[in-house]
C-alpha cells in the first residue's frame, strides 16, 4: 500500500533502487543503487503519463546513497535519452545530494562539472538539501515560502516512507 503523503504528493512506483513521486507541478526520482534499463524506461513512461499535459514542472533527482553505484553504459544511455526527451514543461533539473561530508561535496562538484561539459538543454543545478532544491524553482513556478516548506516536508516524508519500505536508509544529517 502506498503511504499517504502531504502536499498533494503521490508515490507512483517504488523498488529498492528507486521511487517516483509526483504532483501536477513536480516530479521526484529517489535514486538508490542498481538502476536497470527497464526501470529507467518505466520511470520515463510514468513521467510522460503524469506530466505530459502540465504547463510548468520541477524535476528533481535525489541521490540517496553515496558513494552512488556507477550506472552501466546501457543505463547511462537510457538516462541520457530520458533527459533529452524530457517534457517541455520542465523548467529545470535539480539534483539533491545528501549529506555535508566531503564525498557529497565532491559528488555535487562532479555533477555540476559534467553538466557544464554536456551543455544540456535544461537548466541543471545541484543542491545539498530538499528545501534549497525546491527554492531554486520558486521563480519559475511561483511557489510561496509556505508552499516550499510544505513540499519539503512532503518530499522528506516520501523519502522516509521509501526507506521504511526497503529503499536507501535515511541519512539524518541531510534532512531539510
């Protein structure tokens, strides 16, 4: 049974490797370890079904387990294709990398550097907290501070529910 989430969020899929959380103006991929090509394709189909008619949406990827496993070449290709075919409603793509330790800071730097080299068509950012990631979408989506706070609590609740169901355990230092 899918847990009830605040802020109008819905968890539509969940496995040990990932969970997908949606709202009309937001998509979140909780990413643990061991993604398969089939899971990337399934997430892409869910993404298109959920956000196909949306006008403006935020796209977040929360990397929940560092050091993250390195995706295989077929998985990297499937992810690159998914990003290149993102819905036109996406106002940007933001990665959330948990924790304030050196490894997480390094991961944030690497993701930023790779995106500078790749020159994606989407605006890409990397943040250490859910709240910072959500605030980065406020200019494009017009979210109030209260809505950012509510969404932050909702996404943290989704993360905790996924962890309780066997996803990557919650890193208490990274909450908020």
